[in-house]
């Protein structure tokens, strides 16, 4: 009975570690995408600021 309990504990440890690795991988990919597209976002923001001209009468 003691061996079954230890196997069950290891199972949940493996599940937890696998979930952590997957979530860490997704987070790293998202950070990489944000860094890659940051200059493009800055350019779009600059263009929007230039186009935001109000005409006063």
C-alpha cells in the first residue's frame, strides 16, 4: 500500500512539473513576440500621433 501512495505522489509531481514547463514555454514565447514587435508598435503609435490633427475654426 505504501508503494502505491508513493507512485501516486510522483504522478502528481510529474503532472505539476509538466504543466509548469508548458506554461513557462508559452510565457517565454509571448515575451519573445512582444519584444520582436515592439518597434513596429512604436512606429504605428507614432504614425497615429502624427495623423491625429485637429482642425480648429
